[in-house]
C-alpha cells in the first residue's frame, strides 16, 4: 500500500493510492503523541505500507525527493516559516520518523527548483502539497495545467508538458480567506512595531481585512475574483512557454462553491478537485517511485531512495 500525506493549513490528510483517506485537524494533531497518530493511520488503512510520501511545511531546504532519514532540518531552510504554527505537522513528521515505514519527503517549489528562471525572483513558490496536487492532475493525463489552491491562503502552480514550471506563493499575490500578502497598511504596521511580518501575513486574508465571516457571500466572491486573477497570471507564463490554453483546476475547501464563479471570470471551464486530491497525488508519487520512476514533474528522486534495503 502507498500513502500520501498532505500538510494543509487547517488539516493533515492521509490517503492511499486508491483515494481513500482520513483527515486530522492540525490543532488536534498537535495535541496527539506520534504513537497515537500512527495508530489512527494503521486503524484506518489496515495494511502494510510499501512507501509513504510526506509533505511538511515549506519544503524549501531540499530540491529532490528525499528519504526522511536523509533530510536535514526536516527539509527546511529554517525551522520558522510563514504562517501560524500549531505543531500538528511537526507531530505527524515525528510520527513518520519513528514509524519504521519507508518514507520520502517531498520538496516545495522554490528558488532552488528547476522552474522557469524568471520565476526565481521569488524565494518560495509553493509548499510540497502543491506538488501532490500537480501529480494528481498530471497522472490523470493532463500535460498543461494551472492549479490554484484557494482556501485559507491562495497558491497557484503552472504545469507545462507535465513539469512544474512556476508557482505563485501565498505572500506574493492573491489573498486567501485567512492569510495574505502584506499591503501598505501591513508594511506600516510592521515598521511601527505593531506586529511582526509573519503576524501580518497570518492575519492578512479576506476575512480579517474585510471584517467578514467565512459564510459571507462577499468573502467567497472576493476569493473567487483573486483566484481567477492569479490563475490568469500563471496562464501568461504557460502561453509564453507554448502551452496554449492550459486546463484549469481549483483546489481547497471552497473549491466546489467558487468553481462556477471562477469559470465565469476566466471565461473557461474550471474543474474543482476533491479534498483528498493532494494526498492521493502524493500516494501516486510514492507508487511510481516504488516502480522506479526517477523524476516527478521535473523533480528528481534522490538515488538513496532506491536503496530499498537501507530505507
């Protein structure tokens, strides 16, 4: 059995290569011991695990798919990142590290990745779970795609001929419901010492900025508008690379509710992805690596992964 782990903003999702999955809210995962997390996984899937593909935090310290025991600093450039830290992802990482299962860690998309050189003006493009989303689409036969994950924050990746060629991260462009880029007011507040930059980002989303509730129609309309704008922007890159009109996909908890509106704004069909798409995509990455695949959407697999007797 192959398992994928999606480290989302609100929940951590586990799925097998058939798409069956469970979710643990990050706040709840943070209160569980690693052994308790492992028991939940074992109780749900009832099987032995051939390989697990794990997403953790920003994934900006590695550029290859790497065995968990070979990843320094949990695969991060630095332990502190952008966003609210609740400890759930760390507990899951610790659980995987002691599990005895073969586990690989997926990298994020960042300046060290093999993406379009022009996109490297930004230090970070997307966290590893977006790689899972990308593979969920690519393995189903789509070669050129724009995928926006619009929920707590908004992140968009571009795929050209099956390779991830660019990514727009949450602090750069479109706000999500909870988190968003720093505008002039936020920059001034940071300069005045009223908050840190991370606090400004963590509270820079649509709900806080506009004083709305999550079920407010204006909140979802605003999320749809900015998601469409970011997807359109990524389409410019793909058209320049010869991708023509890429297929459009939307991920995140609100995807099904806003997909029709995003389609209207873009003037083309936008397909909402299921909530376990990323975790399933990660499980498919594990399955294909186990079958000997050396590169996933342009991301190399560390050769140590294939030393099965050492995993």
